[in-house]
C-alpha cells in the first residue's frame, strides 16, 4: 500500500489527537492539503526492503498559502532543516510525537484507573534522548526485572512482558537469575544515512504511531531554535513492559524499560535531494560519516540457524492464523503491540499447538502450529 495525497492531510498546531472539539481543546489546527508525495528513489518498497535498507524519507508537498506570513499569529513554530554539518556532534535531543493509545477495552480489563484520563494518551509527548555516536545493538540483555513491582498486582489482571514471557493474569515464569545479563545474539544492520538514540531514562518505548516523529536538537549558533536532526525510521521494541494495577486496585501502572536503540533517518544526509526536489541549488561538502557508512551486520537477519536470546533455534516453517511462514512473523497483541516472534519447540503432529516462542532479544507465550 502506497499513500496518495487523497489519503491524508497535514495538520499544523495539533497537540491532542483525541476526538475533542477545537473550541474545547484550545488548539489552533490548520489543515494543509497534500499536493504531492515524493518518495526517495532509493527506498525499497518490495519484500526484503523497507526502512532496514535505508533512504526512509519522503517529501510531502502541500498548499501552504493559508499560513504564508501568518505562522506567528497562528502560533505555529516550525522546526528548521539542519545545517549541512555541525561543528560538534549533538549528544542530546528531544523526540516529539504521538504513540497510538492503548485500546480502551484493554485498559478497561487490566488497568481501569487509566480510563479517567484516557485522552491523555493522545497528547503529544516530548522525550529527552541520548544520541549515540554510532548505531549498535547492546551486547547484553538484562535478565532481572529493572521495574520495581512490590506494589503491583501480578496475576488476575496484569499484562507483563519480560525477556522470557508475556504473561496475562498468570504467575511469573522462572529463569536464571544468577547473572543480571544475558548475551544479545543480534547485530542489527543499520543502513547509511541513519543515526541512533536512546530515551534518556530508558523507561519509554516507541510503538505504533511513532514512525516519522522528529528528533530535534538546538541549533549551535542560535540555541533558541530547534532543528530536525532526524525522523524516526524503525525501532527494536521494548525489553520490559508492564500494564497493571496496584494491590489495592486504586492506581494503574504502565511501566517500560528499554536499552535498545531507535534508528532515525539523518536529515542532513538528504539535504541535496530535498533541495533538488524544490529546484534549489545546494553545495554539499564532505558528507558526514553516518551518511555514507552503515553499521551492524547486513546479513544478521539471514543467519542460519536463527537464534534467540535464550540460544534456542527458531523452527521454520510454521503456521500462524492458518498462514504458512518461513521466517519470523509480526504478531499483534490486542490490536495494539506488534512483536516479531518464531516457534522454538517442535511438535509431532499438525493438530497440536506449540505455545512457547522466542524472539531474538525477547520472547513470550502464544500459539503457533509447527509443521512436522
């Protein structure tokens, strides 16, 4: 599916994406009709392509005549394009955007206190980010839980995603706690033209709705201005995720932990292309290292056998929802969270269901049918 100009509008001044009348939201929303969408010619849309192959950027050309010379009166403060090259590397930035809110019925069942402020999930977020010198997977994963849970009700009402299971109203699984770290088997390929960052407190994870969100940094010579260092391209998910209520059921918890990098398309690498699409001249000097140099192992996803963080081997092919797969599959949890998984235990008949599957870096309980 490729988006066309008829599929969407650009909205300026949005803060809360919930269905709230404009006269009650206090926002000044300006719709800009999309005239043309220009995808980078190097972006691969076919199977095997996508963000992991790089050039994950597009230009939306809009009719902005309504806001011409009126941005100040409309209280619109656009972020700027980056300079060609900074004199010093940016180490901190601000990620801003919207994640898809959790389904109402999920909170209703597992964390009812959140229902009183449900529209808050639709508000724009601002997160402090540590910008990495180079994209690189962590060498290890934590095996103990960094999320304090002494006051959290487990069993009968929790959704808990740990490195060894996603548990819904069940007892916690057992795993080796003699060490706090487990080797990470993945060496993800990060294409040229990208950079990576991690949320500063490591307590936030990006999910659906975050793609394309900007990471901004202060301009060096005019720190009151923000420039877009990059736009979110792809993520590796959460290491820990917890949705539950307190023991007395008066408070709700949504706690997250992740030390995994988030990959952004580095905007300065694409300034010559952006300029050419607007019939502008742009003199490019020596490109930054990240613009021409990839990181990680481009063959990482094709390693055979495919190993998980528990050093177990993925089993292919398998059936999921009556469809045959020969590689890891993205499955959806409650139409909310997408997680890639694979089966790791074989069965002897086609009628039995394998309930334990892993991911390289994560795992959880679900039902798969492995072909024998």
